[in-house]
C-alpha cells in the first residue's frame, strides 16, 4: 500500500493505492521525495495491462451510490484510457458502506496501442451518476477544492520494443 490519504466531501477517504503489472508484481520504483511525499514510477509499453488498487475508508454514511473514475492522463492533459464504475466492479455501491469500513477497489487498465512515449499520471475521483457532478476533495483547511486527485505515481510509457522474429 502506497499511502496517499485524501478526504472527499462525500465522507469517503482514499487511504492509498497500489499498482500491479500484468504478472501481479508491483514494480513501482521510488523516484524522489518532494513536498507531497514519495513519488513512484512504473515503466510500461503500449498494450501493457496494469491493475490499480484503490484503498478506501468509509467515513460518514452516504445515501448516494457514487461512481469512481480512474483516468490515465498524458502530459498534455489527454485522457489516454479510463474506467468508471461503482466500487468493487460495480457490485458494492457506496450507499451500502458502513462508517469505518475499509474497501479494496480494483481497476484493470491497458495502455492503448500507439500511445506515444512519455510520462502519464493517474487521476481518480468520484461523481454522482445521475448528475455527472464530481465530488470535490477537501483541502488541508477542510474546504472543498479540486474535483480529482493525481496519484503519486508516474506511468512512463516507453516505445514498444520490436517483436522477435520467428
């Protein structure tokens, strides 16, 4: 678990995350420490698959069945790939969560073919399905702020290696 505690205005807390490659290995490499803490890096190629695990803590009860979004964002802000659904593969809506409960929520993403080399970031957050209204993050002063979180991990996409000849 890579700790990155973030509280959303709906009372849900992101405790942290983990990223596994297609073999189930973490392969996240620590890069540098800055004012936000440790940052990690994972190098992948186009068409590589990885699994993002988000670790939630239910704060206050919520009546809304919120939807999670996970987006792989290129340096230019372009959303390369994403997945949106209710937690736990759509099987465990937030309206069923109990305060204090810890939830593990996984998303499998594939780097699209033709993705140019470069650094990408994972942006996550919540929204209400019926209104598409995003749930803000609480800032350090406890006020609503950004509508998403950038995880402390860089997904570096490298040029696809050439395939071996038959």
